[in-house]
């Protein structure tokens, strides 16, 4: 069994067990730290990765994401799932190609969303066609690749729970392994989605809810999106402003056990 095949089997098994957190590193170093802290799988963050390139979310290319995937795969022994946004093109084949390319770089999971960066959510039939093509690509790989289908309407100006559920049900019927609707804002919304489908549901963490509340509502997997990236950036900016404005260097006393973290794996 290859390294990637082992990761794929482990990742698939995680979805059949208890609910788990899949944190989102933004680079190889943060991936290694999260592994050392005991997490069992990792998911990339499109916004966090774009930040490392000095860009906003949605401005990385597929080639850059493939290179990023390879770096995460090589950095840790953990399964890696990749945020593939809309598959970097509107066609069904674009979604399929994105899956094949990141799988070739070491990923054992990936997500395809139904939002076009030109500013619209795809019509349901087209969205399902794209998920079906991604599923077909995933099934052709020779190892279990966990395909996540995302319904984006909640964060794209149409927070209609009925529409969200209809889309996720259609994606489930198309063969998606995991279902995801970022933007759910309450325990009641999370529960409604989880009870409406039979596949594992990923939920984006909410600061106002505890992990226990989210998983009790039915979530199988909880991700944090770009959240950890912004936590790190906020700490850096606060320290830099204290230096700039007050000459306060005290924040530079911070230390981390990098030797311990990086000695693992």
C-alpha cells in the first residue's frame, strides 16, 4: 500500500466513526504543527492559501493549488482534502480535472462548490452535472477519494434553507461522499440539514457555538476554513502595531516548541 493509499483508507474510515475536527492549515509548517497537536486529517483552505500568495480568496490558480497540495501531502502523514472552489472552471470536465490533478499530487479528498466566481450560483441541473463528473473522476482513481459537494447559496446572498437541502440531496444522489453547506448559523439549521441527508455532513465552525453543540446537531466533520489563518495573522498584526505605535517589544518573547512539533512524523 502506498503512502497515499494508506491515507485514503484512513480518511474514509474517519467518516465512518465518531464526529471529528478537520482543521485547515495554510502552509506546510502549519500542517506539521496541526499533525503534532494530534489531529487526524487536514483540509486546505482556499482563503488561507491565497493569503500566502498575497492574494484574496479565489485568486489562486489550479496549478498553484496542485503545488500546494503536494507540499501538504509531503509535509505530514495525515490525509489531506483540498478546497477546489468551483473546480477552476464552469464545465463539468473542469471539476473532474481538478479532482484528478490534486489526487495526482497526493490528496485523498476534495470539495467542489456550486458557485461561479463570476458571481452566480449554478442552476441545479448544471451543479449536479458538475458533481457527477467529479464523482466519476474520484471513482476512477483506484483508491477511496472522499468527494465533498458544497452548496454555497447560504453565503452567496440566498440563505434559503430549503434550497440548501434540495441541493445537498441532489448532490447526494449524484454520489458525493460528504455534503457541505457553509454559512449555516444555528443548531436548528445544522440539524435540519443533517436530518435531511444520509451522507456525512461537514459543518463550518462557528465562534458562537461549541464543538459539542455542532456535533450533537448531527455534523460528522467540522472544519474551520480560513479561521486559524486569521487567528495567526491577527496575533502578528497586533504585535507589529504594538512595536510601531508604542515601541513595545514584549510580544517577541513568545516562543513555540517547534523542535518538539517538527520532530514528530
